[in-house]
C-alpha cells in the first residue's frame, strides 16, 4: 500500500498532499488528469527525416547496382571464357 506523505518543501511548490493519505485518488485530486501533449515535428526535424531518407535510398541504389553488376558478371563471364 502506497503512502502519500505531507512534505512541507513540496507543499510550498504545490507538489504535496495537505494531509497524509493512502488513497491515490485523494493524493492526486488537486491535479488535472494527465493528457499527453501533441507532438509536432518542426521544419528542422522534417529536414533531418528527409536527409536520412535520401541517404537510405542512395545506399539501397548502390546495393542494387552492385547486385546487378554481380549478376551480369556471373551470367556473362562463362560465355566470354
């Protein structure tokens, strides 16, 4: 069972119960319910996402090109020998 004690220093900052309690609803009654704030990506964050996406796509193209060259070599090299 949790105990929500009265704390003078915390009380000065509005962060303590007036009287000690073991009931969570009483302890949190003075505070509004938790609501997560919406997350908005600013232009800087979107720019970073775009740069990362471009780097990933470039790496993918390099890999695909390397695989393509390897396939051509494997298929055509025996014919040249």
